[in-house]
C-alpha cells in the first residue's frame, strides 16, 4: 500500500514537472515571437524606403496569436542544379529567382510540398493559404527562413514568422506572386493578418 502511494506521488510530481517546463517553453516561445515582431516593426518604422512610411491610415501590424503547433519540421530536398527559375510579379512581369529546393511537411493531417528560394543568407517561402483574401493579404505572405534552420535534410518552417509582402501596404511596390505549388490548402491562422 505504501509503495503504491509512493509511486503515485512521484508520478504526479513528474507530470507536474513536465507540464511546468512545457508551459515555460511555450511562454519563452511566445516572448521570442513578440520580440521578433517588435524588431520587424522598428526596422520598417526606421527605413526611409518603408512601404508604411507615408501611410496616414496605418495603425500598426496585426497578428494572429502565436501557436507553437505551426513551427514545423519539414523534410528538405535541394534542387539538383540549383537553377534559376522565373516567378510572376504583381506588375505582370516575371523575375528570375534561384530555386533552392522543396520542403515537405505534415499540417492538419495533410502533406504539402512547397518551393523554397535562395535569397543569399535566407531561404524565401512565399505562400498563400485559405486565409488569403480574408483574414490575410490576398496576394499571400512570405517567411524568411535563416539558412541555419536547415540541418541535414530537415528544415524548420515557422509560420508564426509569416509577414505580408510590401505591396499589401503600398501598391507602388512590386512583389512576387507565390507559385501555385505554394498554395497551401489549409487555414494558417498564425503570422501577420491583413493590415486594414
């Protein structure tokens, strides 16, 4: 009898410890996301070529609440030739861009494969989802993924870091249109919302 109570006591302590560290980890993650968003706002506020520089009706960036479930580990496969490809722009022109590879991940029970593009120090993931044109900008959003997030054949994609293209604020900016393979048939309710 004493032994069973002893085991039960330690089991309760272990579960409480796991919950505590899990919640603490989530709190740290949310704080990190908030810090990144503040840095992003500061950068655009201080940039003389910022798309929000002359907006009289701009009241700030709007975001969904952070959700750690949308920080995803994806399988990565690099493009064999690392070749250039063309991407359609919002002014109906095409621009040359280097395709880095493809990332495949599971989201809400479905597999998706998206193209990533090489932008020097980062990978660019332009995408649309089922919130596009509703809660988020109709032209899609993007994530800048630091190259150190690629480890072996795994890459971390954090949709909480999704932002609007500059043309969402100012139509004088020309932005890429996400390729059709990057239209994710799911509602990704994290990251930046449409600003107005």
